[in-house]
C-alpha cells in the first residue's frame, strides 16, 4: 500500500531540510524524483540515485511563473508524467508586526502561498488529463495558530491550509487528492538559530507532550503516506506532525 514504484514526484525546496528528507523517502518508496530549489540540489539528487532511483535537479524560484513552467516542462520531457507534487519551498522572516517591511510581507506571500498555488495549478494541468494525482502542501502549525513576530509567515501558512481545502474540493471528483502537512518545531537550517538558544528550546519542549523537537524524517514519513495508496480515501485534510504541541495549547 505504501509503494510508490515508478511514480514521478516533484519536490520543491528539496535541496536541504524537510524537502530533502521528503524527496529521499519518496525515492526509497520507489518514486523517481525531480529536485526543485533555488539553491543547488545535486546532493539530494546523488542521495536518490544511490537508492537506484532516477532524479534530476531543476533550479526554480517558485515565486516566478516562468521558472515553474520550466520546472514542469523539464519534468515531462524527462519522465513523461507527474504523479506527485510536494509543495515545500518556503521562507520565514521574523519581525514585529509594527515594523514588518512591505517587501518582506510580499516576498513571504509570493514564495509561501502564491508559489504553492502556481505549482499546484501547473501540476493539475497535467494530472487532470490522466484523472489522477496527489498534491501535498507543507504548511505549518503556524497556519493553525498565530505566533508573535510571524504575521507574514502565519498568514501564508494559514492560506496554504485553506488553499488545500479549496483545491481538494474542486479537483477531488476529477482524480486529484490534495492534503497538507502541518509540522511543529522541526530541526532544520531555518530553526537552527532559534533552537541553539537553550532557554528558548527548553520553553518549547515544555509545550510538547513527546518532549522532543521533530526531525525532517518525521515529516517525510507523513508525506510518503499521503503520496501512497494507503491514503487513497483522504483529501482536503491537514496532518499535524508536532509532537502534540497543538493539543496541549
């Protein structure tokens, strides 16, 4: 049920962190993977090829429609189809709301929300022809709860959660399942500085029933499940992977 043998997946933001872990685990389950990122993704490609699966890297700025068109054109040229899209690329610019710069707001929304929609739209234009496909949007618990100094990020992630529901409702009857994953505190390059502060980390651990921060592999496992036939009757929902953080609020 969890096999992804010979399926083709695009993963954005796959050069490192959560995206890299998802790309590798999809390959471990049998998928061929297109590694998309604005930074070099050759390390991820090499890890996938070591698993005896096919992979290519396509440099992509998901806030630019022409980059997205190039990504999907190269995917179709190389693999002839698209079965799975994982929208993962994102940024976080912390700032007090009263001084948040307009350009930082716009950049966050462009990458984190508009980019997800444009990639989903491009994927659907291929998937609808075959009447099947899976889209997974990596959102955040910040899309379910508001956090200080994270207005743009929270707004973008909340938008992703509701975008997921809208696309699931629209495309479900035409063969495409759309779900989101909401990670909690995950150890990545994005959170490294924050977690390096022992007081901050301890304060977070006190709110997490499992008493540990998450790892990228924790999110990758959920992605493999949602991409596979094991979740064939699941669409328009959020899987929260946060160690219990939200249930303790």
